[in-house]
């Protein structure tokens, strides 16, 4: 695992440069994060932010995430599992050509799996659970940020962190700690991807899964799906109006008939 330096220098809320350290979370800090998650989840529901399951229904209604997408995601996951078995068999037989071919197939399937997964998760991030998870992550990160000289927490609580982040223009502790947190997460991800069985056979950079290409494809897919949903909504609107007008006329004739009979 790549070692990332957890210490950094930044300008504090008073405009003074100090040394900080981003420590690993303790059980107490993890529990603190969970408490913030529950609070944020409840507040999100109060603000009419849909929970994940409701958002899933809306996504399917508007074609943002369909049953076909769900099946395609499961197919790619299953394909990867099968190809990994074939790769292992080829390795046992010493068939390098087949190993390289299967490694490329796995890489392509994994790339497609991530595209589908990120399309799904990009929408779910706006759910009540997604908002709560983001706040939980921030709360844990804030609680782990300490002054190197004293070892004490820099922000006493999450509220103090938010106020400094949003209102204090002198301080840049927030930006530095987010940058460090991102590096730590990237390091973990890199170590995980290096453990993929196909990795050793994909020496050419062009054969590797390119994060930027996947990100661009996800953005494109989300834009296309959103445009289709908007277009479909526009086509449905006139039909609904016609139905309402017909129903109104029928109700008018019925009222008139009853009046004559009376």
C-alpha cells in the first residue's frame, strides 16, 4: 500500500499557519459519524428529499435507470466472475495468449460494470441516504483533523467545521484536509485495482481501465437519459390535457341533462 503523509500545513481560522494531522478514525468517531448520518437523514426527509427506494421508482419511470440497466449490471458482474475462472485455468495451463485475451475481456467487462454502476450511483447521491452519507463522511473527516502540536481536535464539532468551511475566507484547513482525504481514498482504490487478477497482463496503458474515459461516458449517459426523460415528459403533457377537457365536457352534459329532467 502506498504510504501517504497524513501531516500537512495550513492557515487556521485566525490566519496563522499551523501543522495539522489527519488521524485514523476511532470507534468513538465512527459512532459520532453514524449519529450525524441519522440526523441528516431525518432532516433530508423533512426537506422533501426522496429516500433511495422512492428515487429508484422515479428513475425507472423517467428511464434514468431501467430494468434493462439492472440486468446489464448483473450480467457484467457475472461475466467478470466467469472470465476470472477462465483466466485462472489458463494460468494453470501456462497458456499466456489466453491469459492476455481473458485479461482484456475482464478489463472491458469491468469498465462497463463501472459505467453502469456510476450512472446508478450518480443519481442515488441525491437521495436522502446519499446526502446523509456525505455528511457522515465530512463529520468523521472533521473529527479526525487534529493540531499536531497538541494532538487535539481542530474543530470541536461538525457545526464548527461547517461554519469555518463556508464563512471563514482566511482559513484553508478545509481544502487541505479534503485534498489529503482524496489522496488516501485514491491510494486505497489503487491498491484494490492492483489486486485485480487481470492487472498483471495489461502492461499497455491503453489496455487499462481509464477513469477519465469512464467519467466522461457516465456524464454523457446521464445527460442523454435526462434529455430523453424531459422529451418524454413534454410529449405526455398534451395527452393529459386532452383527457381532462373531454372529462369536463362529459360532466357538463351530464349536469345539463339532470337539470332538464328536474
